[in-house]
C-alpha cells in the first residue's frame, strides 16, 4: 500500500516538473541532426527570393471534438511563424487544408511514444508535419526524429509566441544554443570547467577560436549555458553574468529562437543557423521542395461587410451573413461576439466562401462581427471593419409587436401592396429605402413617394415572407420588420 502511494506521488511530482519545460526535443535527436548536417556543406543561394515549404497542420482535439485550436489564433501564430522565418528565405504554405484529429489520448499525451504513434499514423508524406495538442509530453513543444514531426502545445502558441519557430528550427537540424547543458543547472558559484564532465559537448567560450567544434557548432551564436526558461533584461540579454571556462564573463543573448529565453526576448535566427536550415532543406529534406510554386497574397488591407447591415435587427435563425469576396482569399474566418472588444466570442468559423448561414443567435442581444481573409500563403491576411447588429427581441405579447411596428402600416402587407412609414420628426424626409429578405437578397420597390409626414412605398411585387425595410434619413436610419402575406 505504501509502495503504491509513493509511486503515485512520484508520478505526480515528475509530471508537475515536466509541465514547466519549454522544449522536449531530445539531446539524442539533436545529435543525430548535427551528425547528418555534416553531410551537407552547401545550398543553392536564392537571390533574395523565397522557397516555399508545405506545412501540414494537424489540429488535435479530444474524442468529443472539444479543444481544437481556434482558427483565428491559428492564423495569428502562423503569421508570426512566417515573419520569424522570412530572413532565412524559407516560407511555409498550406498545400493541404488543416487536418482535424479527434483523439483524447493524442491530444493529452504524457509520453513521447504516444506522440510518435500519432505521427506514424497521421503524417502526410513529403510535408512538414506539425501537431497542435493540449499536452505534448509536458512541454511547450518538441521535435522527434523518429516521428519526423513537431508537436506543439496550443497554450504556448499565439501572436507573440516563437515556439513554432524554435521547434521547426530543430526540424531543420538546429540544436539549442546551450546544446550540451540540457538538464544541467548552471551557477557561477562553481567553476565552469568543473561542469565539463557533465556537459556532453565542448563548453563554448567567449573567445571564439574553437567555436566550430563547441556546443551548437555555430560561431555566430555566443556562449549559452541556460537550459531552463529565462527572462531577459531590456537589452535582450540575461540579467545574470556567466563565467566561461577561462573565467571570461558574459551575458547570454536571448534574441535567438533556439535559446530558452522568453518569447518577448526572441527575434531571430543567426546567419549561420539560417544557412544550416537551408542546407538541410536542400539536402536531407529536399523532398519538401516543390517546383513552380506560385504564391498568392492578399493585396488589400481591408474589405467590406455586406449583411447584416449596420445596426440591423435580424432573426435568431437562418441569417445569411455575407461580405466582400477578397481576391486570392482561400480562407475566411468569421467571428461573432457578444462584446465590442470580442472578449466573448460565440462563433469562430473557418470558411472557404464569403458567406455563411448562422443559426442559434440569442433573442434580444447586441452582437459585433468581423471577418479576416487569408490565402494558403498569406497567414497575416486582411481584416474587415467591425459590424454591429441586434437579434430580434423576445416578443411577449401581440400588443408589443403592434407597438414596435406601429409606424409601418399596414403590416402585414400584401404582395402587390402599398406600405406607409409614418414619420415622427421633420428631419426624416427624403429617405432612401432598401428592402431585403432574410438571406440578404435586395428587392427594389416600384415607387417611393416622400410626403411631409410619411413615406409611401409601392412594393411592386414581393413574395410572401419576412423582410427588413431600411429607411435611411439624412442623419439616421431605421430598420422595420415587414411581413408580406396574402389573405
Ligand atoms: Zn528546443
């Protein structure tokens, strides 16, 4: 009994420890990649152009579909990823759509072997496979040589996160800048040379004479001994001073993605690291290269929402939302929120067309909505302005309906009828009239006569149904709900 108790305690504390880890890429895999990198000495220069690498994104949820990474956040983190890789000349694109996997055991995997199993079963050949999960074996992410894929924690991703760049750095052969110090806690109170028996690479010094054979073998990444996540000072360097084996002092450079500095410190791969990734892409991973890739970018900065129009009152079901078609856009993300700041999001939909039908709005509420457009190459995309609409109020009695609609008579009106808007103030004349059905389809009235206290509209012909009649005055507008019904 006591044995069981201690085993549980041990497992728990071990798990708790590993949760705080940044990267789970094993030392062995980094060594393997370094050894392979020795085979490839050069790569073809691309004269400032980009090489496009197909990224296969596997979005993993629990068995019951809960916990997929939201598409809005996914494109934000992909936008940052491509920005991070831009100086290297490598850009990622979506040759295939996102792959959605429902598997609780893979989504929350404590063991690397489970993650590798996920990769064996799901990897798409000749693409850079990345898996978004809730728990990648207690880390923010890892690359595994056996699984030949990257696993990333959804909670570590986002607009300001460089975790994806770090793990793809491993994927393209880069070791950590502190390579050799994994799992070792450095302290300047102990002579650095005394660490050499535990650090399994030659410890790197401030003097760069032997840099090609020390630590990560790059000469333009300065010494780094910090193997736990750390915060930099305002210059982007470590707060603490470290001593090398010759007692020269230095601070660690947190700007490199392959360090363990916090996201806010990170901003670059070094020149030699970028060359190494390109050598890897030209050599070991040449299967990722495609010929004749024609990138498509979103060339507009914004675009217009179409329906519902601003401040419109819409029904709670079967509302067809639409917005401008954006040239080159393959993906649209529609967000509908209950708050102007989009803090409470009720719809977060990834779509391929500039329209979709929305059901299940709550009665009598305010809503804000916005759309972003992306292409398979352009993850930053363009964003619409924010639209505002209301859902129909809860109707508790017939009298309330009558009161609400009393300025539009008659209502219901017949298909070929005339309808009159009774005006309540003098500045409401010369109105523009628009009539739309629930799908946003416009109908042109046959005639509009503006009188001093009313507007008379001849409908021409409208099929039976519910319509929104919008009257736009010089300084205001009003939307009326109009029912067309024939006796
Ligand atoms: Zn790492």
